[in-house]
């Protein structure tokens, strides 16, 4: 058994009912797996075959560890548990729906021998189409903390898995995910981390494959998602209080997210009432008046007008017509 000092990377995977995607993820993680890596699966009370799948892989690889939760903690809580027990020099949070590139270890491991605060890389989003996402950074060279802060302020880092974090920084400052959030916890985590980042390194390579999973928790929206999103926005608004452009960018990100949740929400008399209460409490309509002329996309502007005025049936009809005419 390797000592904790020899572990360079702790991969933390929250797992809940992921039997369909786990084999693909595990095979990608075990491909050319170096001995300096530990893989921590934090099971969040799965009721499918996920546990058996992980245990079957454990039989042939001792670097895989399975830690069952004793109560439901969702992704944020599972990651926090992983942080507490991880022994690696660096942490990488990976979702059970996704997988890594064949050259993931080949490119990442050499950089872990340095002392960067954060290592960043490109991702590939797999949905109906395949999209490559890169970052506006100088590749393959050490970068100052200001570069990372700039990405955070502009909300270019929305997901935790796009970064590999220095464990010492995370544990020393007790930088945990907010377990009161159901959505948006990744985006908010960067606000927690960035003040302690001293340097970063950018690998201009697609190393992470994000699967736009139809069984994801966000596919069946709840009213709480809307409030969580506004909480995250308010934090970024406070961060960029003297930067009107950055606040506007965060507000537009919020609106797009709210519209996605609306399209995934089952409209009933109760959810309509709750949405109207949400709009009344958050006063988003007032902010929209300030920024609406900067929304160049006419369709997006119309959707926002319908939603923020509480014209929910009109918005559903409009979206249905857009789908038919595409």
C-alpha cells in the first residue's frame, strides 16, 4: 500500500444511481493508471447496481476506494467527505456521468510535481452535438493568481471538474462546498477558493468529457433551484460591485439558467404560485429593465419578458412554437 506522501492525485467521485455510466468512467480512470493516484467513490445512498459495479472493479485494483454515505448529502456533501479523507497532493472532482481522456494522466501527472494552486484544462461537452471548450489563457506556462481571479469574476469556471486543486490549500483553509445548495454549488465554490490561489497552470488539451446526462438532478427542476441560482448571482454581484460589465454578464448567465429550469419544471397551480412569489421576492424584473437592451438575442429577450412578468403559459406556448419551427 502506498503511503499518503506518495499519492499525487486524489480523484473524488460522488456517486448516486450511476450504473449506466460507471463502467465507462471506471475504464477511463483505470486506463494507464499511475500508482500515485487514488480514486475515491463517495456513494450517496444509491439504490441501483452502482455499489456492485464499483466493488467488482475494486477486486482487481486496490487504488479504488468506496466510501458509502450514512445519509443523503448530494454532490456537495459527497465532495466534502472526499476532501476530508483524501491523501493526495491534488484533488480532482469528477462526476459519475463523465469520463477522462486517454492521455489524462500522461499530461496531468507531470504538472502535479510542481506546486501550483490550481491546474486547468479544456473540456468536451457531449450532448446532441460535441462541443470543445477552451479557456482564454496562455497555455503550458505558470500563470499568476490574477489570471485565475479574472476567470472567476467572469464566471468562466462554472464546474468544479474543470480544475485540479492543491489539497493543502483546500484543507488548510477548510474550503468546502456549500451543502445548502442543490444547484450552483460548483460556481459558488470558486468564490470560496480564489482568494487563496497563488498560481495556476493551463493545459490547452481536452482532458475531461462532460456528458449532458438526461438523468441529472437538474433535469427535473424544483422551485428551490431558482432560489439557489439567485443566491449564487448575488454573491457574484457583490464580488463585481464596481464592475458593471461583469455584473451584467452574471445577470445574463442567471437569466439563461432560470429559463432552463423553467423549461424543466412541471407547471401546476402550486408551482405557478411559487414562481410568482419567487419573482416578487427577488425583484429580478427591476434588474432586467436595466440590462434588457444589452440582450442582443431577440428570442432570449422575449423569453425573459414572459418569464419575469409571470406570463408562464405564454412562455410555454412560445417555446413550443420555437421547437416546431426549428
